[in-house]
């Protein structure tokens, strides 16, 4: 089992690559591949064929997956990209900001 430091719905910032500095919400997480899909980041053009009568085909812009190592969580309190620490044990374990100590929901 592979663990990823981000969850769906988290706000993240890309820390390297062509999309460096872009912020977005995590739409999907794939722990098996170690990848995430972030809203508005790593856009690719897909060629889509019409499947039904009247449905348009053509070129569609869509988000592509990128490695989870390339993103950092944005703290809801201080608004900075930060590493994630953990507090508590078992069911009470929560993620915390390493810079200001704020808890992530």
C-alpha cells in the first residue's frame, strides 16, 4: 500500500516543472501510481470522437495526472506551501502545518 500526503479536495501548489507556482484543488488521487490530478494544472489536449448522434467530437482540454511529489499542500491559515506533520495517534491523528501549526480538516 502506497501513501500519498494529499487528499481529494486539498488545495495544493505545484513546486516544479512547467506548471510551477500554479495552485489548484486536488480532484483525484491515485496512491497506487503516486499521482494526483489538480484542477486547472497540467492541461492536455485530447482528441475525442463523437459517441452518439448529435454529440460533438473534436479537441477537448483536460487535466492530466502529475506526480504527487511535485505538489505541496497550501496551509489554510498562513496561505503558504508547507510540508505536513502529524499529531495524535490512531483515529485521532490529524495533519498539521509545519510552518504555523494549523490543523488541516
